């Protein structure tokens, strides 16, 4: 997806979902157990966000437990085997192996790791492609980092891995993450009280995150970062009580749709930074979201995140983004705002289109454009 439009060129139908979110949250129940996806690395559009003014996040990525050499760009490293032609064996935890890590290590591409309810005190690293990792009960199948381990489940350079129907909590970094992959799917996931992001994709493309919930993250509930293009979708999720509901630095081509963002410090924050490859952020679609009451001073937050406090949708140094059909209300400062961002370079906004949204009851302004701008940012409808 590459959004390069002017306001007067729009002829598509309005997204109506924003108003419906007032009374109906996304359906976030357990995954249907009869379905068993085998990802072929083909999923669709996307957009992105990761905390404007978030230098501490770059430092966090090199924190203990995360090997920088494993943060590979998409298309590099192990896990690039051909797509399996059929399903491999199902391995059950704890019936076949006592730990999730042991089960994952013995699984074959196209196989499934099926996890019984319980609390699993471990950090799981996945390097085998085309696995499905599924819990039998979303609320009772829990990976607990104990505030000692770095990540819940982290996928490194292994394409087509689906993670479903699980909870991950109390990790120093991320609850669930994909790193340098083609094709990923996270659905019916819960992530809370994690030190960086709840559910994240770094340097990865062709992915989808849906029917999931993230709260209590000191960086962001959901994050897509450093991919150009990303070709990814965030849909039917809820992000609340985070520093940012959704964040993604230098991401191109992500759709953030039909979701709710509430009680974070700020709601949806796409941005550009020099510290992550692929600048600038561009071609984001934000449509059909309910964004409200994002002014939570008690949310956990890394240093330097306060400047975007109380804002609903913030485009910081992004280009060619389309923001349409959202309901944005009751923000402490701004509803929807375009701002330049200063890193090593100054990144102004440009050619962004904001149209056909309902924005109301913002503390300072419903719609705002900060200088300097490279021009052609457009507000309409």
C-alpha cells in the first residue's frame, strides 16, 4: 500500500466503524480451535508507529537478553526454507515436553505446538519457520517472565510463524515479537505489564495482528517498526494503559483499522527517526478506529515520552498517511495532529490526508498542524 492522494481525489466510501466502537469493543475471545493456519508469508496492507522522541527505546533493543545480531532485516538468516506442502506433527506441552522451548526446538516446519493451560516461567525463542504455536485457553495459558526474563515468545528470522490464544506478562522487553521475518500472524493474544511492547514486529513484513489486547507497556501496546514496505495489518485489537497504544518507527504500508485505543498516554503515534533504518515513515492507513481518553499520567513509560501526552493520533515526521473514518474524542491536548520531529535530522510532515473523521472535545484543538511542514498536509470532511 502506498498512499499518495490529495483531498479532492478521494472517492472511496467512508469507514463507519468508529462510531460503532462507542458501544461495542472488538471481539477478543479465544481462537476458533478447528482452524489451523499454515502461513505462506502472504498477508496484506499496513502502517506503523513507535514513539516519537523515543531514544531510550533504541537503547532498550540492545538490553541484556537481546542479541543485536539476531535482529536481522527481513530476508536474511535461517528459517528461509520453502513453504511446507503439508502439515507436520503436533507436539503437546506438557504431555510430550515439559517446556514450550523444548517443544518448539523439536517441532518441524508446518507443525503445531499445542500448549495446555498453566503458568510457564520461561522465555521462548523460535527459529523454525511455519510453526503454529497455540494455547488451549487464552486466559489460563500464561507465559510469565517474572520481571527477570527478556521476552515471552520471540521469533527470529523464521518465516510464517503464527502465535495464537496465549497470554504473556511480566517480561523485561516484549510479550510477543517477530524479528526479521516474511509472514507472521498473531491473533487472540493478551500481553500485559511488559517492559517495552506488548506485541511487536521488527524489520518484518507480510503480517497481521488481530483480536488481541495489550496493556501496561512502557513503550507501546502494539508496535511495527523498521520495515519498508511492511504490508501488514493491525485489526480488531484493544490497546490501553500503555505509554502509546500503537507505535512504529519508519514503517511503510501498515493498516491500523477497526480497533480501540484508550487510556494510554497517547493513542496512535507513527513517527520518523534516524536511529532506525528506512526513514521516513510513510503510507500509513488509520481507519475506523475509536480513539479516546488518552491522557493517562499513571501509565508506565520510558523516559522522554511525555511530549506527546494527551494526544489521540500523532503523525510525527510522516509522509503520505491517510487518516479517515475514525472517532477521536476526549483527548487532553490534541485530537489529530501533524508535527515535525527532530532527531539527527529534522523530519517535517508532508502530503498527509486527514478526512471524514469525527473529532471532538479535545483540550487544545481537535485538528492541528505544527510548523515546519514540507507542504500538502490536508484536512477535509
